[in-house]
C-alpha cells in the first residue's frame, strides 16, 4: 500500500518506473540478442524485433498497477525459463535458437539426444545461469507500481497494442496476397522474442515436419530404376558430391578471375578436371536442386516428386548414403532440402540459426566428413551441402580470410558504397576455396577408390557489370553471373586405374546441371533403362543442347542461356580488370 501511495504521490508520467519495468521484460530476450550483436553473429533486425516485442508485457502492469510486482514476477518466471534455452544454446554453439534445433532434438534417437543434452548442459552453464538469473532478480526488485493516471495508462497501453501488434499485422495483411502469408510474416516478427521463440519454433516444426513426411511418403512409393547394372559392384568405393551455394565461377581465379580467390584449388588444378561451360537451370537453391538431384528438368519440372533422386539411385546400387549440411534445416523454404537429406541413411545438420543472415562457417563440415570417411561401410555416397558464398557475405568467412579490402583488382565501375560488399564476396569465395580444397585433400589422404565432384547450386551477381548495380539473383532479369557455376571433378589414383578416362574434350562442353544425375550415374559406372548418356557431360554419346534457364512453370519465360552469354568489358588503365556480363 505504501508503494501505491508513493506512486499516486508522484507528479507527471512515471517514465523512470516504466523504463525499469521495460528493462526487466527486455532482459530475457535482450541478453542473448546483445551477445549476438557483440559477437557479430547476425544482423540487427532480430535485436530490434525482440526490443519491440518486449513492450507488450508492459500492458498488464499498466492496467493493474496495484499488482505490478506480482504480474511482473509471474511473467518474468515464464520469460526466464523460456530464455534459458536460447541463451544456453547460443553460449555453446554460437547460433540463435530456431525450429531447426527442435527438429534435430525430436528427430534424434535416445542415445543421440542424451549425448546432445550432455553437451548442451555443460558445467560452466551453471554459474552463467546463476549470474543471469541474479541479474533478472535485481531488475525485478526495481519494479514498482507506475505513477500514471488511469487515462494515461489506458492510452499508453492502447498505443503499445496498436503500434507493436495491430499496425504491423494490418500492414502485412495489406501487403500479402493471402491472410496466411500475412500471418507467417507477422509471426517472423514475433519469433525473435521469448517465449515466442519456443512457441513459434515448435509450431513451425510441426508444420514443416508434416510437409516433409508427406514428401518422404511419396518418395518411398517411387519405383526403382529399371535394369540397373553397376560395373563396380564388387569394389569398395567412396563417392563425394559437394554442393556449393551462390558461387559464381567468374569470381574464381581458377576460372581466370584476376584476384587470387582460389589459391588452394589453383595449386590442385593438375589433379582436377575443371569444366568451364556449366550453368544452372535456375538461380535459386531449392528450385535448382529439384532438377540437379533428380530427373526433373524444364520439360518435366515435377519429376523430382515422381522419379528417383541421386540418393535413391545410389542406395539402390548398394551404397550407404550420408548427407552433411551447413544450410538451415527446418524452415518453410528449406523443407524440400531437408526432405532430400532424409532420403539418405544418415544426416548431419550443422546450421540451426534462426536466419540465414547469420555467421556460419563451412569449415564445420570437415570434422563430420572425416568421421564418415572412417565409417566401415565398404560403399559410401557422401553429399555435403555448403553455405558457400550466400548473403550476407561478411558472415561466411573468419577474420583471417578478410584479405580483399581495397580496390586492387576491382573494376572501376564499383562505387565506394558497393566496394565493401564486392570485397566481402571475394573473401567468401576465398574461404570457400579453403573448404572445398580441404575436403579434397582430406579425402585424398584416405587413399580412396572414388571421386569427388563439386558444383554450386547457382551463381550470384555482385556488381559484375557496369550496366546497372545488380546484386543477388533475379530470374525475371537474368544476368550471366547468376547462372555460371563452378563444376570440377577430382578422382583418386585407384579410381583412375579402374576407370581410365580423358576429359579434355569435355571440359568446355555447354552443359546444364539440370542433367547432373545422368553425369553422376555415368561417372559412378551405373547403367539403367532411364539413363540418357547423351545428357552425360563425360560420355562419348554427349549431345549439345540449348542451355535452358527460367521458370519451367511459366514456359514463356524459358530462354536459352546463350542469349545472355558473358561479354568481356575492358576497364581503362586496368588491363587485369575484366568483367563478364
């Protein structure tokens, strides 16, 4: 009663009391987001959203000031318990908690879950949690009944409710074609704050799990390939497929770029078959891989749902299959990727960040790759899906790879504002070179009977032309860098002895990665009724076809890539600075 009397005795609006109350509620989301900002793990958007969403808890305290500390304490306990999960996860893994973590926890068996929790609850988390909880208690001690009049409290509550919830939702409803899309977008605004991080994450997990299970059930019904023969059926072998991300070969020194962005692959060049005329059918990961990993193409875009994938094919051939991914696992956008991964026998999921725009390094794939190489299975297919050079480029490489930070080798048309992005992309390519070369070197060290094939899902335009400031990918306005991808093959000495081949005449063949499954089968020594060797890049039966790009669901948008073939642009006074459009 004394606190209420003091509140009534205060003059004006109690901004100090409101500030302490807000700080208390923000604390449970804010500490983790502050650590994310200080470590440069992700961008500012989630921090901002957590800040805004923390204000909604002010409303019940404003409306019922006599119960301020009881309400704050009750809400605070819920927020505190919810926040321990995200805080602990970030402290151990340096990633923001998301539905991907929920997916991995629920999809693991009991032994794996026990191992996960044993690592998750490390000993040092006890003093961290105690200090964190003590900070929350100290802030709660500052909570007091607010000295606002009833009218002021109602107006302020209404302003918070409309500003934080009603207006953003109404804005999304106005912008989106359906209510469901508007709610999903609004949900993304809410998710960075606790407890919605867990609530929304679990709801998304259930939704995406249901979608994935339907896709997997359909995949299980697909008939096997007919009349399959394997010329290596009695030989142990390990085959590796490395899928890159957003890497444009025009920015690789391996393909003639003036900056030394691929020094390690340059040194390995004599061991590689480097194909220099391969393009992707589409400039987006999911849409591209639906064709790259299956028999789907521009004429049969839905065939990824009705025909075997590379994983199905290799399992039919007797290979144990593995999928290592550094891509996000369970997001609405990535459900198809996770479905592909679940077609393998074993999966390793490394990237559980809430957003793709977060610091995540592909070097993390090396340890599980080395472990799988030691697996006793005699015949193995290992697929590694990298995060590559995906935006934001500055999050794709450690500090020691920040080597390109000036204008040396940069085209003259790149503006000062564009320069940091241009340089960070080259640094991302440099780190990607380290990762891909390390995979090759680690693989070679095991003296395997097999090969490693690396290609990117699609390219990326990063101010590669003076004609417009193009950044990213746009299928409606295609440019060559969005489609030109690296494609290279490393073969072991034992594999070459059993499969002598000269790829010299094939290196410059025009080829679409939409037909990869035919090339892969050909390389692996498989034959079956559905195989078309004229679509194999390394076959003597290869047939030149138009390189069709575009959305196959809008046939009028399909065009021949030759219509946007790269053209070399000379830069005055810098003969080394060549750009390709």
